[in-house]
C-alpha cells in the first residue's frame, strides 16, 4: 500500500464514533495515494451535511458550497481547468434530494469527475431527518410517525 500521509491535515475530525464516513475518507486517501495524484492537482467539492465535511480532513484544494449544488461547481471547475482531478462528496439527501436536478444535468453533460455519495439514509447533519433513500415508514425524532 502506498503512503497516504501527504493527504493528511491537522483539522480536527468531529464525526461520531463508528460513522461510515471514516471508512470513505480512508478509501479516498488510499485511492489518491495509489494513483499518485499530488494534493495540489485535486479539487474536492461538497455541499452541506456530514459527508460534505470530508474535504476538511484532507490536504487538497476544496470548495464547500451550498446544499445540493456541488455538481454545478465541480462542472465549472473542470471546464476551467481540465488538468484538475475533481472529486465531489455528497450525502444522499444532498445529492438525491436538494441536488437531484443537478445530478441529472451532470449525468447528461458527462464531465470527467468523480461523485461519491455517502448513503446513510438520513440527513445526518439534522440528526435523523428522513432522506430520499430512507425506508418507507422510517421513524426518526423528526418523523415520529414514520
């Protein structure tokens, strides 16, 4: 396995213990190290939510934007600089809910970027609001009747 330390930074990570985002973050670091992409050639774009905090914990360029709007920003960045490696991090609510229309537009454009959707079936930042991928009848504090 390649050394991932060049992608580390000193930003304090406050995800909940056991959160699946830790595994995703480690997989991103390993993939970047395996492909030997230097941090200065990476742009990570994200919106709002727990998944959107992923770029904060990597040594690379990043843009933290509005809820559901990461894909239009990433598209513009790639069109402006074709040499950048663009990674987009979105949660299921961010991508499929707030940004669903932008997902469809990005698919049609077929721009060379990578979208990672962290699917935890809730809006994680609100601590339990059902998302577009939640099961029917999913009970949360925000939806006590499901």
